[in-house]
C-alpha cells in the first residue's frame, strides 16, 4: 500500500513524466533480472542446476 497525503495516495500526485520514468526503470530492472536468469540456466540439461546446488551445499 502506498503512503497517503491527506486522503489521497502518493501515487495519485505523480505527474505523467514521473510515472513514465518509474515504469521505464521497472521494465529495465526486470530485463536485467531476466537476462541473469537466462544466463544462469542457459544450455543446461533439465535438473542439472538443482544437482549442482545440492552437490555444492555443505552436508549437515
């Protein structure tokens, strides 16, 4: 939930330019996350990532 100014939410007071800027930064941030995820799992056989994590995890 966003903070309020009186009875209005802060988001209602943002201008068009500010909303567009926030949207662009969110899209860019998401693109970076997706690129990292793609690079992490690229060209790996199914289930191999889990096996590698399990093998590298210290036994308790």
